[in-house]
């Protein structure tokens, strides 16, 4: 192939084969020159289609730093200002053969252009290019942009873009257009979807997002337009070959290619410049893709902020290098381990945490058993004790009836029936104790007992006992109905003789005789009521997971569970009657049912009476109501006299306007030192939905500076802005796992959605205690006013929520922590999972905007607080790893509140790090 170099001393202008790169000043004089070629550019009669035309095109770049740009002038140094592009033209197609500086010196910008153009030209071979002139125009546009970058970036005093290794490493994380989940299968999957979606071999623009696996169709449409503009493709459909070109570009791993694609999306008129209106449009698009409605509403303000930062000269536009500079200099969202020592420790820790298979099965079993006992020894000994008592009672009754005369008639069936009945009586008494909340709260506050009894599992133990009741009732009922009664009916006169004192002189005539008796019908009614209550208490019914047709749909939800569970009043009354009218026991002192039930029933009755009296004797006044985005209702009550609680505990709330009988538990979000009690309630069921509706009707839109969608509160003079609030009663407080956070110097608090409520109370309590501690130290009085049980010196709070509006719930708390926590005791991490992960092109502009706005105003654009928001979901292994490195040889309390979806992962990580590092993690959870 023949080459020629153009644009030496006189300039870059020339006849049609010369491409100008946006040079400044008057056009240079043209001169004639011969271009060698091996064939004509256009088709001619008799010419071969394989004829080639090759030429070298040079264009000026920028002047050296500190010197004016030159258009000519002679000398050997002139070639350093030019770039040589070799084009390979075949019939109607043109490809870029090579791009290099005219003088032979390396240049990063030229390398970028070479990679971009050569890569693009390699994919051109898959399809017929529309025409050569459009390709030359495309190269011209590339050079024009490149010249603009060099003019602005290379001059004296111009901005310097950090191309260091660390900056490039950060930038390479950015601007991914396809995530692993969307594009993990690669081109074959895209090609398969193309075959399914294409019509007549063409894929319409409306199906482009679905074809490449991008859910945000609007964003995918803008990406389609940008890729089409770059290739001068008109129309709203593309072929498979063109789709492959698109895919090659959006899946390109080079940051420069991604940056150019992103720039093209914003630069809709392809002039190499982005105006404020175009910035506003892409902010709106990015906010829509990430479900950030508030950012979308303020897109005009944020576009102005970006232009002020990147266009200080008020030119009215920004260029490619501005975005590149912003991305390279933007701080990373993730927290990095900085020092060499920390990195080495991190690598060592990663090696220790790497799973290793144990070849010996006995050792593997022993290790698993020891780990299990280490994590669950308190649960194990309680369950073993319970099982031992049940087994002992069953054996006692079994042996007792094995020695009685009735055994000769009914055999082992009566032994099983009576053994099951004995365990049933014990469990019916025991099942009331875990739900005696006042008693459990009082006992768990005694630290000595709490160390060996897992009070956090009281409701789980309640469910385990319910399973024991089911087993005992099954043994008792099945043995009687299918074995004992038929055997008695078919017994001979001699066999029946010992049974006369219990069943009468005349043998029961039929099976119905047993059913209609007091013993029979009470047992069957109890069976039906317990079956209904147990069924409606299962998660499928209680949480409304089943979709039943009307009117059966009323059997699902919390209301059905709550009302059916109160069948227990009838069940216990029938149980006492049933235990009095026994077939085979006539002496009163041998009828032990009432003995089992007396103490637990009295204790539970006192519990319920205490709740009723306490809630009525301690009236509360509603101080403030706010309705927040995400269907959350916030209630602030006056603090009843003598009402003391710990952060992490919860109360029961009753509203007669919704239901006079139902009480529902909610975590306290205020701190013990506050002069009010607050709860945040999310509408997750029938009762909470109606409660929100009741209060929404008496609230009004907030005044300027107030948060929430609707508000109502007392003013400073004690007057009510809206006095028609419904009456609300509270009962509590009651113990919860999070209240034990003061036992740890280091705590990791994790809240999922509305599960952040107990953690907010803990954070406020830590701040208040630290403030008291600092005040006492300044006054020279030590820390006497701080409770002796307060040990926490470091807290990590991770709040993961799906909606941007959720951050309004606790915006005041976040700002207070950011302002008052000067020593960095509390580390706040907010995660918004609706925003794509850091580095995704769909969230790239949001990340840039976030950095700019936080640096200038100190406010996060996502949360509206002083705390910067992270994108997507946390990497929990990295979170544990970082804490383990920062707090070696210490015990960390991990407290999680939220849906069960995260429980398993957080618990397993706590166990893994506790076993393989010197940091011990104690996991506590509270699910709803």
C-alpha cells in the first residue's frame, strides 16, 4: 500500500482528500499535490470492486504548552502538531487503517483516537458502510473534537486532567452500559433475542432495550439514538450487523470508549458541545432510570450547577474533556483501605477467609458440630431441657397406664393417648410464658439470666411449643378415636368387667356415645379451634401471601391471625372442662390439668390486665403527625409520667378509630433522653393502612422548611393546628434484641427499609450519651451522668432502602449526627438500591452531580441530608472485613432489623469472621 504524508509546513488544508481537524484562524492556502493510489475511489466501468485507494491525512492538533497554536511556519517541529491517519477505501466503504502522530512521538489523545477509530473500523467489515464521504465526515468530527480538547487542555493555565494510575483505575469502574446481570451472556444471547424481536431482519428502536437486556427503555432509546448518530444511521431500525457494532461499542471495556458513548448521548446535535439544556435532559433521563423523582424535579437547578462548575468562562457549553476531568477526579463511592500495612492485613485476612475443604468426614462433621454449638448453645440447652421434660412426662404416663387394668382392653393405644395428653397439658401451660411480655422484659433486664437464656427467641420458642402441642394432641386424639374406642366397643364381657367403674354397667352402645359425651365434644371443639388458629398463624396466611377468592380472602392478613388467636380463651376454658370429665380418672387430686394451667393462666391474665390499666391510666397526647413518602406515618406522643425505656425497645399502639381491640407493636424511634415518644409506621397491612388514612384526613400540607407530605403539630403556645386527632393509646415498653447494644464497645447497626427504626433510636442515644460525656469531661466532673452500662465508643450504621423518599423519614437525625459528631463516633452509610451501582452509565451523571453538590453545598442530592448516599446494595463481606481490620481482638455487636432476606447472609458472615479472625461478631436480629 502506498502512503503519503500531507500538511507539512504550510498547514493542514488541502483538496478533497485532506481532513481538517478544527484548526483556528483563517483557512490556509491550498496547494496541489499528487496522491498515489492503486485504484479509483468511485466505481467505474470495467474496474474491479477490490480496487483500493489509500491515503494519509494529516491535521493539526495543539501547540505545545505555553506557545501559541500555529498553522504553518516551517521547521522540523511542525510535524509534532499533526496527526497522520491512513484510510483504506474499498468501493463504497472506508476503514481507518492507522492513526499516529506525524512526528512519531506518542500522545495519549492520539492513542485514544486510534483505539476508537481502529476498533470501530474493524467492526465495519461485518456490514456494508453506507458511503465513503460519510465516513470521512465522521473522522473529521473526531479530529475536530480532539483538536478542541488539545486546545483547551494543553494551553498554559488550562485544567490538567489526572491520568495517574489511581485516577484511571477509578475511571475504569465508570460508565458501564451493561451490567453483569444484563449482559452476562454476551453477544450470543443478544443475537438470539434479535432473532426473536426483529421484523424483516430489522430491529426497531422500541425493542432495542429489550434486545440488549436493558430494563430502562427510555434510557435504551437515547443510547440507540447516540450510537445511530455516530454512524449516520437514519431511521428507527437497525440490522443485525449494525446491532453487533452497537454491542461492540457499549460492551467495550475501555473507559475512553464509554466516555465517548456517554458524551454522544448528551450531545444530541453531534456538534461536540453540550449545552445546559442538553445537560438538563440527561439529568432527567438518568433520574428517571434510577427512580429519583426529587432529582428529576430539580433537574434545571442541577444542570445550572454543572454548567457553573465546568463552564467557568460562561461559554454556554462544555466539551468532552470536561466530563473526563470530572470522572477522573471524582471521589470513589466505596471506602478504601489506604495504608500499605492495612492492605497487607486485608490480603492476609482474605486468605484466612478463603474456604478450605476438609477431606476427613469425621473432622468435617466435628468442626460443623462445634461451630453450631458455639453459636447456638443457649438455644440448644433450652430445647434439650424442654424435650427432656416432655419425654419424661410421656414416659411417666405411659408406664403408669401400662400397669393398669385398662391396658388389657385397649393395649398400648391408651398408654400413647395418656402420654400425649400429659405433654399436651404441660405445653398448653408453657406456651403462655413466652408471650408474657412484661415478665420477659423484666427478666431480660437482669443481665445474669440473659446471658444463658435466649430471650430474643421468645416468639420462636412459642412456635416450637405450638408444634409440641400439635404432636401431643395428635397422639391423644388419634389413639382414642382410632384404637381405644373401637377396642372398648368390641371387648368381651369379661374384658369389659374392669371398665364398669369408668364407663358404667352397660357397655357404650355405639361410637356416637363417645362423641356426644362431655369428654368427646369438648375435645373435638378444641381440635377445630386450635386447627383454625394454627393455620391462620402460618406465614402464608398471616402475611397475606396466599391469594384467595372472595370472601375467603378475609382469612388472610394480620386481622384474621389476631382474632383467631383469641380463640385461646375458649380453648383454655374447654381444656379445664375436658380435664375434669375424664374417662379413666375419678379422683379430683389425680385430675392434674388445672394444676398445670393455674399459674401460667393467672400470670397471663395479670399481664393483660396490666396492659389495659397502664394504657388507660397513662394517657398520651399526640404532639406531631407526619405522613412521609413510602407510605410511612410518624407519630410523636407526649411522654407519660414514669415511662422509661431503652433504645431498641418497642411499644404497642391502639387506635379505637381503626379497631378498639387491636394492638400492634412498633419500634421506638426517639431516644430515652427525649421529652417525647415517637414511632414510624409503614403501611404493610389492613390496620396500618387504615391508620394512615385516618390521620391523613386530619393533616395538611407542610409549611416551607418542614418535611413530609402532610403534617399537623402543636405550635409553641400549645395550640393545635388541627385538633381533631383520633384517640391513641400506647402500651409498653417491651424488650427487643437491639436494646443490648450497650454491652458492646463496637456495634454494627443494619436496617432494611423501615427496619431502621430501632437503629435511629440507638444512634440518637449514642449521640446524647457522648454529648453528656464530653460536657462532663470539659467541666472536670468525669462521666458520672453517663449511665454505667454505656460502653459504645464506635458505631457503624448501614441503612438500605429502595426508595429515595425514604430518606425523609429520618433526615433530621442524619443532619444532627453529621453536625454534632465531631469525633466520628458514628459512621453513617445510606444505600439507595433503586440507583444503579457505582460505575453504571445510568447512574454516572448522578454520581458526578452528587460529588459537585456535596462539595459546594454539603447536601446529598439523593437523600437530601449531609450524609452521602451509596448506590445499589452494600458488599457485606467487605463491610465485615473492614470492621475486622479496624477493630482487631475486639467483640462487635451486630444488630439487624428488617425483612428476613438479609438475616442468613449477615449471620453467616458474622460466624465466618468470628471463627477465622481475632474479631468476634455477635449477631442479633429482629424480623417483621
